[in-house]
C-alpha cells in the first residue's frame, strides 16, 4: 500500500465518499488508488472551479465533506473563486491539491508555486504532507478540521512522493469537537432586549436559519413581538409547506437600510452583523440604524439551536402551531414573461423534495417570496458573492441528493464562468433542470453603476456589461456538452418546458429569453 492508497482509504473510512476531480501528473498515484479502494465515487469536472463548486453544493446537502483533487498551484488557483463561496457558506470540504515531489521543488520547475500561500485565504486549515507514512494521518486531520464547527475548507497539499512511497494504512479521524454553548450572559442580554418593549430583530444565519432553528425562533417572536429576518446570503434554507416562512435582508443597500429601519435591537443567531456588500458614496457600511444595539446570542461556531432553546425557555415561549403560509401561487394564464409571472410558475411547479440552487441575481430577487408556500424544498444561494457557483453547486447537490429533483435558477453572465459543469451533469446523468435567465447582460452591474455614483455611463461602460454582440446560444452550448435544451420566449412555452424538465429524469436546460 502506498501513501495515496492510505489517504484514499482514510478518506472513505472517515465518511468522505465522493471526490470531485480535475487531476494532473502529480496526482496520478491518487487517481490509480481510486481503483483499488471501494466506496469512493469519482466525479470528473472539466474545470477546477466546477470541482470546488460541486464540492460546496454536495456539502450543503449532505452535511458532510466531499473531497476535491486539484493539480498543483494553478489548478488550485482556478478553483479559488468557488472555494471562497464554500468558505462563506461554511461548507465542510477536504480540498486535496497535488504538489511536486518534496525533493523536486528546489529546482523551480514551471508549475512550482506557493500553494500554501494560495490556499490560506480560502481555507480554515492548511497542511503540506511531508511523508507517505504520515499522509493518512494528515487526511484524517483534514476531515476533522473540515467538520469542526462551523465547517470549513481543509486544504491538504499532497507532494507526489508522499503518494507513491509506502504508506501505513487507514488513520483514524480525531474526535470532532462539539459546538460550544453560548454563554449565559448572551441569553441574559437577549432577554433584556426582548423585554424592553422596543422593536427587536432576530437575525438568523447558519444552522439557526434551517427548519428547526426557525421553528424555535418563531416561538420566541410570537411571544415577544420580535421580527425574524434571514441573512442576505445563506448556505441552505429548508422551506415550503411545513416550515416557518422567513424573508431575507435585501441585497440592494437602500432596501436593506429600509428593512432595518426602526429596530432598536438586533440579535444575531448564527448570523454576522448586517453590512453593505460594497462601500457606496454617502451610504453607511453598517446597515443597522443609528442607536440600534447589536447582541450576539450565538456565533456560527456556537450551538445556535441550544441557544435558541434556552432563550425560548427564558422568555416562556409556548409551543405554537405553524403559521399559515397562504396558498401556493396559481400558474398565470397570461403570455407576459415577466419576473412576477416566472416566480409564480416556479412557486406552483416546485416538486416535493426539490433542491433549488439560486444564482438568479437581479432576475430572481422576488422568486424567494413567491415560493414560500410551495411544496417542501431546500434553497441554496450564492453565499460569497463570487459568481459562477450555480451550475457546479447544482451538480454537487444532485450527487448528494439522489431522488431529489434539482432546479438551478441561473443568471446567464454568471453561468458562463463554469458552463463546463453541464458536461459533468450529462456524464453522471444527474437529475438537474438548469433555467438560464438570458437577459444577455451583466444586469446587476448596470444597477451598481448608479449605486456607486457613476452616472451617465457612455458606450464603453455599457458595452462592458452587455452579452448580446454576439448573443450566446445556450441551447447549443448545452447540447454540445450532452445536455438537451430548449429556448423559450413566452410564458406558456416556459411553463411547458419547465413541466417537461421536472417530469423527465436527467439533465435538461431551458434558456428563457428576457
């Protein structure tokens, strides 16, 4: 048994059962070991950003890490954008990066780079393997680091000789630390705020925004009159019938400031304080109103469910029936293909158990509210603002959730960053419907021109935000990657195409021309 086989066997024994891979020469012994070890599914991606984005989507649905396999520093660099999103989503991920043999690095071969330096900003844990005898233990430590609350990217750098030299077998995974309980002082401060008679916001993120956390938070809100609001970007929200509805803090800064206006206390549970995505001239970075007090009940690293339960007990919040979500939207009968009609169609047709991967950006800002009464489903978002996660995230979510229909709501400009992931969906025969909003522009940036005060843009500025010269043919792209597709330009055609995509098994793409 060589070091690579020791590592793969350790990963499988530690519950890492999928490897999203784009390997090169230095990783060939790891690749060969995959054939000698049962229990590791290997998913080939054409681009490293597809591999890292898929590992993120897998972790969000499986609640455990997958592995990546990337080729040296440049391969890691290609995957960094979606590792950034994984870091922001607090996704557990074992990120394996090949490296030159330890004795070869001194010669500065063309692919030599500072892999640790590249990895550290996006990783919670980084280690370079030093020997084949220890590489299994390194892998076990990486699993433990990835799974340590709140979850993160653990990057293990694998020099080629640590893979081909003799290994020592399976290494046990160290005990995973329990989440730390929130302090009693935090509970006391939250109770004071909730008892003050002043407007209070319970701002939820991480585990607190999942189904169980919202149920407890809703009890507290009903008892005290507080309001619930999720962070703008969340790794996963399980929602629909049988859950407590929740809105998200809006992305546009003026809308976010308006949403928080009037609150005197904001209690953070698994959430970070509300801040603007960017700095804007004449507008605040911190979005809470002046004089509002921010209280941290439980950080993302802490046990948020326990903190909510203790807070509910402290305010004597009774058990309560689930709130009425209202009716699921009806399918519109008009021909008008606008955002409200599209949102109503999605809300009406989401199948039970579906996974929605949302990288709609400007086109889909109202879809979340229009789907609150849909059949039970999970909603995954772009979490770190680094566009190009949607198609890979849907790929990983589908690998993690066999039997659940995955629907990817995809902005066209963002989708072009990692369109290669459609090929992986075809190769793996994944049950994913990709709906591309083809407005043929980086529409979100048109709004940002005004937000930052760059008024009266000329033809050069507008040209940098346009994707219509030439227009991109998404159906042809999809078919080139082995995915059937259809272009629609009317609402009835969209309804028919979405029904077809949901009913059929396997990958399917709908280009919606807006």
